[in-house]
C-alpha cells in the first residue's frame, strides 16, 4: 500500500496526473498534510521537474514525522514519456 502525491498545482493535476495520484500542491502543505495517513504507509511525491516541488513536499512531510517518504525521480515528464498510466479529473473542491 502507498500514497502517490502530485506536488504540482491542482490545475495541472486536473489536466493529467499519474493514475491514482492525489493532488497535493507544494504550496499548500499545511492543509494537505492533514489528509494523508500516519500509519507507516509509504508516501511518494512527484512534480513536473526532477525534484523541486516534490523534494519540498517530501522534506516538509519528513519534518512532520512522515519518515516513509520518497520522490518519484524525474517526475511526470518521465512518466508520460514512458507511456505509464495517467488519468484526468475535475478539480477537487476544497475541504470545509
């Protein structure tokens, strides 16, 4: 079991993302960190660049005591270049 986080802007996630990935924009970590499990589940993050946004997300999660975290190296461009599965979705409304 694992959680895959898309660290790009939510609008980018809506356009196309790794199948099964959750929108987790790098600029909204405070709110988003409350939504992921704290049970030792592996948490993987990716972005559109090799590590900039996803690295920031992983660093922040580790500071919040999520030790089982990793970056999907080379991000979404690598994923799509290799024709791995992607999905499209409507933007998820903010949680109230």
